[in-house]
C-alpha cells in the first residue's frame, strides 16, 4: 500500500472548505481531507495565509491534472508533495 497524498493550495479558508465539500461530490473522495492553514514565510497577517487541502489517495485513483484543474476553479492549484 503506497502513501500517495495530494496537496491543493487555496487562497482562503472559504475556498478550501468549498473544495473539501466538492471533492466528495466530484471525485467520490470518502476520507475527509485535512485542512491546514499555511502562513506565508515572514508574514504575520492572517490575510496572507494560504489554505491547504491534504487528501490521501492510497489507491492512486485521482488524476493529478484533474485535481489541478479542479483547484483552479477556486484560484488554487495542486502542489507536488
């Protein structure tokens, strides 16, 4: 069993929460993804934080290109872990 993870980077918490909801609908993701606040280096202002949606894909069923396009709908992108 491999430990495949996908990390989607979103501009704000609202976008990240919407992505988490939509992942189940669009991709059938059953395990709840993790939401992680990622403050940009050297920035103290909470407005400058990005939000990460981390999801496990042990079966390697999710297409990275599709996930990147999906995150792009919220002005986000897929980061290589």
